[in-house]
């Protein structure tokens, strides 16, 4: 749990992912299109990946990946990100982390 929370708070936008997950890729591309480069933690490539999966489950995550944290707080998975984006609530959350063009 400590590693997940530490990684989740090291960057403004953090994505816990698996390298073969198409929904993870979709969320990553959405963030990039919105001017945000998330820190991506591929849990299937991490030696402590199993422990990280258990920690995400203890946080109440129904789906393990993608799991998104913004500002160190758990936002949720693809459904929460897309719902927030469609309702206009995602961009204000991401604004502090958007690259300046």
C-alpha cells in the first residue's frame, strides 16, 4: 500500500496500468490530447506488481487497471474518467498539470 500511495503522490497525474490493457492506452491518449502527460506505472512490469494490485484492491478499486490518481487522490478507472470528461469536470482537475503551449 505504501508504494502505491507514494507513487500516486509523486506526480500530479498518475496512471496505474498494464502494458497489454487497451483501456489504459485509451486513458493515456485522452490525457495526452488534453495536454497532460501522466506518470504511468506498468504494474505488470514491476517486481512488486502483485502487492500493488492488492493495495489497489484495498483502496476499493473494482477494476485494477487503469487506475487514475490526480493530485494524489484516487479518481477511479476508465468509467469515472470518461464520465467526468463528458460532464465537463475532467479538464478543471487537469488544468494545473497541463503543459503550457
